């Protein structure tokens, strides 16, 4: 079916130069890491593409005390890697430094030297890396033709070994040209143009991909997916719980801080303990231990059973850091975390797209992390079915409705556009903004 008419839009370019300074977004080993294998390489990922001519043995160094460590510096897929010429000394402390002489493609330098330290152990890492997540998932249908292909590993990788030779996409045996980028444990293949032709595509990561200790994948990792249209997930019916920003089993506690603002109703059932309101503020109605709260809790149980019980889910990674998800149903049988940076949920232009995430145990987001909405995604269509408890880290920003079997904790300054719905325990708050999402 064709568009009913041409769709035309305009935009204007700017003559303003790029003045944004690049930053270091990830290092391996992490700052102050201990028990680092002596066979490890050292890597750092940047916030944007860098000028490779500025990344060399003079601008990326490693020292043990005041003694320089000899090695080779490479740059690939946003990541610079320092490969020591020989294994590092064991049980020793090393200092890595990237100087502010490194620059992005527009000539902007780091604001200051970036320095971090780590300590080695006497254990040699000989464990092959594992693929823990792919997007699209194996067997996925209805994948957008504009998709980029992602793969995540259980540890940071040597990004110089993830390239067009070791990470490929084919259609009917023909290679699909694209750009491979890599940051820490994640690599992305972005096709040069939208996918077309036969709808079945095959992605492969070969045994040429290695971790920072030089260990290769045990075997090629191969998966397939199909492009085209597919019916998406239907929304979870929250029923009488839909107007609630917070529902709890026995207690809602705010640590006597006036910075907590709840926009939406607040309910507790069968308990009725509400602590720290005021000075906390509820822009809505409070139902504590009454029949209205009990009805909302009954709807919450039905909604949780729906979200947690849906079948046919794709694999959900244990760490969502840096990943992008299309609409759909995803599952991890144990715990899930957002350890650093952002998680992006991309509706791909569908304002009604639904995202459902199932996890058998805990959900944890670390300090400063964010859930980012793209492509028209709406917080009201995002659901997190959590098997035990959920914790949102200090100054983190979260999106979607939390349907949690046990307790929910929001650390200082955390915010959520969504709902905190706890079936079997308390909700704990500290200087938080909780806002029921709009339609």
C-alpha cells in the first residue's frame, strides 16, 4: 500500500562548528579495579568518534609506579586499546592515562587528562568470552529494515578484534556492508543502507573476536532474524491501579524530605502506614487500608500475572548498559541491572509500541543511569515485571511501570516517569519525583 500523498518536510543547517568536548565513557579495567588478570589489555571508550592520529603511544600510556609499560596502542570503533608487549607484573598497581592531546574529528580535545588505576592478580584469565545478548534476537520477526544489529558479551572485548571481518551480516549468502563499532562489552553493526530483499538475515560473530586477555570465542555465534511487519505486544491492563503513582503492601516511607513529590494517587493495602507525608507531597488522592486501595491491589496482581506470564520472549541481557531495544517482549530468568550509562527504548516511529521486560529476580539501576525514549516511545507503554525487588539508583532517571512482587526502593534524587507498584512489601523514597505517565 502506498502513501496517500507525498510527505514533505524541511529543515535548516547551521554554520555553527562542533565545539562539544569528547569524554571517556568507559574503561577496562575500571578505575580502582582489583584482581585484574596479568594478561589483560587496557581500553577506553569515548563518547564520539575520535581522530585516530591523535591516539598513540604518547597520548595513551600505562605505568607501574614511574616505570613506563611498553605496549601497542590501537583505535577502533570508538575504543582505544593499549596492549602490553608482555604480561603485566602480578599483584602490582598500574596507572593508565589518556592525555588531553587526544581529539575528536572536529579537533576538540578532552577537557583534561583522564587517569585511572588498577591492581593485577597472579591468576591468568583463560576463560573464553560468551555472547549474552543479541538484538534482534535469534528468530525475531517483524524487525525494522532500519535496524542496527547489536551483540553483547559477558566481559569487555578487545574492540580491535570486532570489525567487518569478525562481525558480519548476510542476506541469502550475500554480505551486507556496514560499520562496526564497539564499546566495552557491546558491539554494533550499522548497515550502510536499509535492509531489503529476502527478509531473512544472518548475523555472525566469529572466533576472531577476543576479550582483553586475548581469549577467543569458543565457536562462531550465529543467529538469524526476519524483517517485515509483525503484530506487537498489547498493553498490560492495569485496571483500577492505572491512576496510582505508588501502590504498596504495608508501608510507604519518605525519609522526611520535602523534595519528594508524588504526582498521581498513592495507595497502601492491606497495610496503612504512610510515613514522611508531609513534608513529602502527594498531588493526588491517598488511599491507605481502604476498599479502594484493596481494589487497586487486586488489579495490580492481575496485571503482574499478565506481564510476567506472557510467552515467546526474546532474551534479556543481565546488564542493559548501552543497549537499544525495539518494541517487544524480553525475559531474563534471574537478575537484571543497568550498571552504567543509558538504556534506549526505540519505538521506531510507532507511538503505540509496547515494551515488556520480565525478570525472575531483582532489577537494579546504578547511580546516574538513564532510560532514554526514542522513536516516539512512551513511558505509559513500558512495563517491568520484577520477580522480587527493584532499586533505582541515586540521581537515576527511569521510565515505565514497575510491577514488582516485593519491595521498591528509590535512592536519593532518583526519578521515574511511570509507577511504583509493589505487591508484597514496602516502597521507600528519598527526595524523589514519581509521575504517572500521560497517555
